[in-house]
């Protein structure tokens, strides 16, 4: 079966750095997405990786290793507004998005 | 980025009534639209995928006759929850994608919170 694993919840301090991991087992691979979702709102796109390596976009970076079925989202200089759920999703061979359950990130002052 | 709207944003209805939710792509032609449902503290659950002009493909366990999906144009898809019951109360989110995009990113609407009394 297809499976996306990510931690349920993480806590970090304002101004610090946090890494959210995602491992996947899917039928084929056509890209990995990270989305941010604030409570009661729809997800918003953060990043997309299809090749191995690190993609940096401001305070957020995303890394992919296809051979290991592994990705992480790195958030730097954490702000209180970064408190949200972070969803990892993998597009399989049928171009269907398989979603992880999300990681709830709690930022403390 | 592309904009997707949903209407209504919030609806409260009585058990047994039907509710229609609209999803519109405002500045691009959406060849494919997706409907998701999300219960509190859970991840997105794909309900169905629809391509313009064809019947929707429903995920296993989703009742086709209860959740009617119409994708009549490249900018509009509707989800009708028929004979709604309290267990249908959830956050319904649509997303749209276009083959014109390099990686078929899904653009999400703001969601519709349905409460069935």
C-alpha cells in the first residue's frame, strides 16, 4: 500500500530552526509537495521537489532523497505565525497526490 | 499564483436537506478539480477527481449518489451533498490544477465548513 509518515506534533521556540521529516512509500514518484495549513483554513503551497537535493525559498527549505524515500522541511527564524500543520504529499505514478496526516507545529515564545 | 474560490465559506443546514458547494478557478482554466473532506485534526481525504466534461472518479468508500459532482466548465465544479446528515459535517475543500502548469500544482480553495444539525 501507499504510505506517508510524518510526526504528529512538534514544538519549537520562536527564532529557532525546526526540521519536519517525511518518509514515503508510494507506487511511483512524480514529485513531493509541502503545504502549510492553519487551523480552519485550506492548505497553501510551500514547496515542490522532484529531483534530489535542497530547494531553498526564503526561511523555508525542502530536501528530497528519492533513493531513501525521504524529505524534510526546514523552517528557519521561526515566527509565531508559523504555528500550523505542515502536510507532506507525494504524487504517485497515476499523478494522484497521496497525503500525509500532517505535522502540527507549535511555536513557543 | 492561481486563485480558486469556494462558495459558500460556511453553511449550516438541517438534516435531510441538500447543500451545493461551488468551486471556481478565477484566473486559469482548470482541467482537473479535486474535492477533499477534512475532519477535525485529520488530514485531507480525497473524495473525487473530476475532469471537465466527464464523470468524476470517486475514491473508494465515497458514495456517488450522495456526493454529486459536476464539472461542467473549465472554471467551475460543484459538489452537492444530498440528504445531508450530521455525520456529513466537515470541512470540504476543492482544488484545481491545469495541464498548462509545469508540475500540475493543485491550487486550493479556502474551504467550506458544513454543519448539519
